[in-house]
C-alpha cells in the first residue's frame, strides 16, 4: 500500500505544482511576520507617486490593530478579476462594514498606477483599497505566486482571499486555478467573519 501511495504521489506531483491550493501562509499565520520585508504600493496616479517620493506601505500599517479583508488576483484588467472578483467585494462593502471590517483590500502583482487606473475604471476606489505588489515580493513571501507566462502575464498572484484580524489570518481561501472563482469571492469570506 505504501508503495502504491508513493507512486501515486509521484505521478500527480507535476499537476500539484501547477494547480495547487496551499501556501506557506495558513489560518493562524501572522501575515506581518510571514512577509517581514514586503511592503505594498497604494494605488495612485503618477503625480501622487512623485509627490509621495514613491512611498510604499509596510504591512504593519495595513494590518496591525485592524480587521481587514484582503483578496489577491492575477492582474488588473483581466476577465474574471474585472467581471466577478472585484464586484463581489464592491457589491458587499456595506455588509463588510457591518461586520466590523476596517478595510477591504485588493492586491495584485501590478504597479500602483495600473491598479489606480483599473480601480477608477471599475468605480470601486471609494469602497476598496487597491495596492500593487510591483515585484511580487508580498505574494512570494506567502507562497501565493503562479507562473502565468503561458498567458503572457509572467509571475502573478494566485486568486485568493483572507480575513485578517490584527495581522492574524482567521480565514484563507485559495482557488485551484487562476480562472476559478469558487472560494475567493466576497460572499464566501463574509461567511467566515
């Protein structure tokens, strides 16, 4: 039996690496400690970037002492991200606030200027805070990256969501594939708060 299990594990390993649903961060993890050197860039115009000296936001400023819902997605202006993922949070913002959520955050491996233009196009900037993870360091620290070079996107974020209370992950959902939208939407995480 052990030999059969070993063969089975070996045979599915390539598929597990391509379509996995785990990360180094898990429920109970401290996101600030899990990504100690990562910071994010709040969505902004180029002029706002220049006037802020291209500042970044440390994770402790985003999560410490706050109740936050954060969701990551493969990229701005992409299909499922624009048509389903962001709207599932935007349309539920009052429900999140009623549950004591201080902020709802969208993050992607994009620059903050692209994230800003996309947030404005979706008319979601008043409800959701958008952040760019321009070099992917936040997602790499959490083992939430995926290589989407086949779709000409390069290294990107998995599609995921989390409920974070004072830096601690209280709920975490990761889709099996970037095109999936089964467990990372606003309705699912609302039920986990």
